[in-house]
């Protein structure tokens, strides 16, 4: 099942990587223009030196699926040893 079939706009991503949090964060920050093509309102938190939590509001899940499938195969990303878990969040009243 693709990302776009699972999203309900507000998501929490758990990012795990082989490099340090600081090394991952540099690449994450450089990708800001790319991310803003499909999502906004990013909040990033460090869990440990190899894990981060990212909350965002996805407004174009199809674009996210398209961009991330290409981006994850690029050399600067593959060297990170990056994997994601995606969780759907629901707003409450």
C-alpha cells in the first residue's frame, strides 16, 4: 500500500538512520523546498542519535509518494541508511 492510500493529512513519521541525528538533520533541512511541495507545518524532534519524529500536515499525498520514492533512491539519502514508519494522526475536538 502506497503512502497516499494511508494518509489522513496529519501524520507522524518516525525516521531511523545509520548516521548521527546532526548529519541526518543537515540533509532534512536542505530538503525543505522539496518537502513544501506536498506538506507543511513540520515539527521535528530528536528521539536519540539515530531516530527522529516528524509531524507534518500533508496536503498532496500523491506528490509525497512520487517525490519520496525518487528521493529515497538518491545517493545522499541512501548513505544515511534511512527508513520511515508513518502513522496517521487524527485531530480531536
